[in-house]
C-alpha cells in the first residue's frame, strides 16, 4: 500500500482514504467499496468534502453564489458541484488501481 492511500477498514466491504497531491489535508477522498454477490456488482461510493466557492472571491460574490445555489437546490432538487483531485504521478494512480483490484470479496 502506498503512503498516499490508507486502508480504513477491510472485510466484505472496504474503505480507503486517498490523499490529494495538492498538500492540503482537507483534500482527501474516502472511497467505500461495497459488494453484492447476489446482484454480482461492486459499487464504489466517493466521500469528498466539497467547498461551495473560492475564498479568493469577494464576500458578496460568495454570498450571491450561495443564495443562487440554495434556490436551485430548493426549487429543482439538485445542484452541480465539482471537485478537483490531483494525482501526483503515475504511481499515485497505479496504487489506487492496485488497491481496488485486490478483490478480497470474491465475486
């Protein structure tokens, strides 16, 4: 297991934490891998702390964005958010893929 990927728990369902290469400890991605042998599927759930807007913007721009986003969520029932996750190099990506491909669940 690479230093940037931590196994949080294992068993039938597994959970990993991947560190972003930007250096911030707030930019982590927890990935839960759940298995359904009955349906013969593997699902991956990504848990990421999303920040509403950049703190480089002026306070009134941040406030206006939050108001617009809140109304969109209330009226339409969804909103669009994005998150950038930086992989440092090919080994960072490969260690994530290797962690997922270990297949202890035996489908």
